[in-house]
């Protein structure tokens, strides 16, 4: 933002009093930069005529301003995560919008399904080992420390376990008997 005074000799120096948001600077008659910390920042810009002299000099004018820097709205996506079955490999990638990249991700409440981990890059993966309903909250933190979070529920179902054969063949009295039983599903 450039400030301009008029009148007098049209030769002005500019001064700023107050505190600018972090990430912004004042040079000459211009405030520039990228604010990194939310808040409300009251400042005063004073323009002083550098040429005119005489009674009442120096001639200046001051104007008060407020720079409002709202906190970004950081949204963690996706809105929901798919359910799974114990024993199956699981992989989902979380992302964030709003704020300033890069983002880091962390579980800040609840607990992940047993066997899953969440990387700081937002990859939720592993092999679930326990069935149940798991409630947890993931928080994304942007490059300047601003956060957003989303609560998730992942249901880990009990695996279907099948024993075969369905029936056993009959045996003969006095004869050796052998039958192989196999199981499928679940976690070996």
C-alpha cells in the first residue's frame, strides 16, 4: 500500500508509528510484504513537508489506520475416511487448503486404528490389526503455525473367517484317518 500526501511543496517524507504485522515492512511511503500472524495492527502514517519552512514548520499531517489480518481458515480433507477390515492394508492421503503451505499433519485427539500411522506429510497407512470403532482428530498446521482440524471415525470390521471343508468325510473303523483343514480370512 502506497501513501500519498498533497499540498504544500509536494515534497514529503513519511514515517510510520505502531507495529506492522510480522512479514511486512515500511519503506519510503509504502507498506509491503506478506503478513504471517493474524491480528489487528493500529498504525499511524505521518507525512512531513520537507521543503516549506517558516512559522509553524515543520508542516505535517498524520492519519491513523488499522491493518486487520484475519486468521486463515484451514480445512483438512477429505471430509470422511473409508472404513476397513482388520488385516487389510490401508492407505489414505490427507490434504489441507487455506493458510500457507507446506502443512504438517498430526493426530491431536483420540487414537488411530491399531496398526495405522499418520506421517507429517498426511499419509495415513498401515495394516489394521484390531477391529472396532476409532475416533480421532487430525490437525493440519500451516507454514506460519495456523491450524485447522477435522474429526474422523474409522470402523475396522471383524474379518470373515472361513474354515474348509464344510463337512468331513466319514472314517472307517480301524483305519487311519487324515483330513486337512484350512482357514482363510482374518490375520494369519
